[in-house]
């Protein structure tokens, strides 16, 4: 680390904090959850609005911007040399959900040094850090001889078609950094398989079973409509007595059972409580429920009942990536047939086709058909790559935290790129006295209610990102 440059970087950040927060919150006010495709808005109007708003910020600050509206991404460039360092952020977010405590999802705010709102971290923070790192390089005339290119995407959370198109149609930068994970950097990611299954047997007494808005969030709220039978009403009332996670009310033509769990990112389902699972298990016990329905509830509970896929024959531990995870993100009833969506993440030693074969056999044995499947294999970079040692050394010097490269359970843009390293959008700041507030389970983290970020860590991350660009530029100049 060059201490002279670092002093300039720190002073510049200190004088631009309010501006950064304003720009971050402006993006976070846009509810950029994927919607129906429209002209020049392949992932919905709100995602296109956020993409254009982010692009406008780069343009306002003097960076030429090209918006590929039909492909859902934009590129902003700081032209310096023939080689390029890419920075990648996304302006789309996961669904907000209900039950926020600190603020409404798209009304970002700052409370005691902590920002709250959907996207304040994942990943509108990454977009803003890319912008301000480029601004510092330009305004402080930092000695970066490579061109720096910012990619702003609008489909990271629901398919990554944006970055897939980028990799197909654009020139690939020599080094890529994606501030959308954790520090100091990643060198590999698990494979991600998402699947919809549908029962072959129609439900009878269960009129509707609905929960979840995205594959990559463990669902924490489910509504179940049941036939209005006195015996069933009395039995369920008995089964849920003294269980705060359930409530039962009576509608004009049905019983309404509500199940509440604890959400988490699907990549890390440990300590979550899946609202569908506890509802499946409850209804499997209800003897007043139609026997076929009860049997389906039992089979569904088996399928999604283990965070590590044991109910589907998927239990597997990779020597490097650790255990396979299996999370249920959505449940529906369609024309009386139960449909279940799952997000499965697996290491490199479990072949992608073997994961698919196992799934087909397991769901078939449970009486379900796979009706939609998307499988994106993971990756791991070579051990002799020169970039990770530089990033890890810089992070230790800047923060005092000594960590090696990471392997990720989450999926980032890096899986579609070459020589790409996911990094953080928040960094340890040893000088900060602000701490993340205590919140109920299921609140505070990415993909949860009350998503939040300590702003000191956000500013520290910008400092780190800028030094990372300097470090990568040195590698490319050798």
C-alpha cells in the first residue's frame, strides 16, 4: 500500500460521505425487483429504471456510459490504457417482503450510523463504490495505467442473463472485481441448481398453499387455504395451540392457516426456519385432512426437510466447498397441484449431471415431476493466480484482518467472467465504534427484512476497492 495515496484517498472519502449516502439512497428508493418484460426493460420496468438511474450517476460524474437496454446492463469507462480492470455491481434486488421494523423497504434511512433499506448492501452499495472508486482515480489522478470499466447489471438476483450477454458480446477485461460478497476475495463458487417440481396427484382439502417470492430466499411466510370442515378446524386449532409460528382464522368459504418462519439467504440456510416445512409437517399430522393430501404433505416435508438435501438423496460434502445446501424458496398450488421450488448449491466434486440425475430419481419416487430446471456449474480458479495474494495482502494492511481467499456458497457475476474475483461491499474498520444493531432472527442481513449496513464499513470498503484497483493495475503493468 502506498501511504501517500492512502492519505489522499481517506481525505477524499471523508469529504464526500454525504454525497455517497445521497446517491446510494436515491438508487435504493427504486423498487427494482424483477417484473414483467417490456420494451427496453427485459427484467421489468423497475429494474430498467434503477439501471438507467445508476447509469445517469456515472454520466453526471463525467464517465461515458453505454446502456444496453435490451440486454439489461450498462458500461461506464475511465479510459487510461489498453488493458482493462472491470468492476461489477447490480442495481436489481430481491423481493422486500413484509414485516420490516426499522423502515419501509424502499424508504432507506440512516439510524445511528447504520443504513437500512432493501439494496443498501446487496448490491447498490457495490454500484456506488464502483462509481466513487473511479471518481477518486480520476480526481486524485491516481497512477492507474489500465482502463477501469464499471458494469451495472439489472438481473443478478434472478438469472444473470445480463452478465451472460456481456460475456458473449463484449471484450472481457483482463482482471474483474465484483464488490458483491466478502473480503478479501473469492477464488471459486459453488454450482447453483434451481428447480420447480409438481405433484402428480391433485390436492383435495388443501385449496391453496402459497409462499415465497424468490428462489434464493428461504421463505418465511406461508398461507394455506383449507376446506371449511369443523373437524379439521378443531384438530388444527389443537395442533397449533401454544405455537406462535401459526395462526388459524375462518373465512366465508375456507379456513386460513398462516405459517411464519425465519428467512435467510438460500446459500446459507442454517438457522433459518422454512415456513412451508413447518406447515407441511403440521398438516401431515392432521387426521381430519384428506388422506392423499396428508400423504403429499409428508412427502413434501421429507423433500425440503434437511438444509443439506438428505431428503432428496443429495447429502454431499466437498473437500473445499463444504456441504451441499438445499433450500426451498417458493411453494404454490396450481390447478389443484402442489408445486415446490428449490435452490441447491453444490461443490465441484459433485458432477452437475449427477446432481440432476439424483434429483429426478428422488422427486419421481415422491410422486413429483420436475417441470423446470436451471443448473449453473460452479468454478474454482487456479492456485497460482497472481491476483489473490495481492488482494489479501492489501486487505490485511488496510484493515488488520489476515484472511486468505474464500470459496463462496453464494453466486455472483464472477461465475460468468474470466479471471474474476468477488470482493466485499463492506470492510472491517478498526477505527469505527458503530456496531450493527441487534435485530430479531430473519432481519438485518442480505435478502432479509431490515437489510442494513454500517456506513463506516461501506466507506472503508470504498477505500479498499480503490487500493485493489491500484494493486491490479500494478499486476497488469508488469
